[in-house]
C-alpha cells in the first residue's frame, strides 16, 4: 500500500513538471508572437515607403490595382509578420540541430 502512494506522489510530481514546462513554453511563445507583431509594423511601413519612393508609376499603379480592396500597408504587415516568424522558426531549428 505504501508503494502505491509513493508511485502516485512521483506521478503527480512528474505531472506538475510537465505542466510547468508547457506553461513556460506557451508564455515564451506568446512573448515571441507579441514581439513579432510589434516588429512587423515598422517593417511594413518601410516596405510601403520603398515602393512609393523608388518604384516606377506603372509598378505602383499595378500594385495598388491589385490591392484595391485591402490596403497595401496591411498586406505588407502580414508579409512582414510571416517573414519574421518564419525566420525565427528557421533559426530555432538550426539551433536545435546544432545542440542535439
């Protein structure tokens, strides 16, 4: 009977560790997503500025014609966020490969 209680106690301790690791992972991932959402804002503005400042009128007309329903800044923001998040995932994968 005593062994069952010890097994149950060690199971609960292991379960608590697993829950702690999961909570820590989600907290870390939330901070990454929040940071990436903030980083995407200036990147989108830079992208739109470069298009407005340095592209020819025909290219601007074509781009703004494609994005008549959705603003170009929103499309640039989505691409910026996806690009930064993809880059983060690639760097994380490379670090995992190097460590293990």
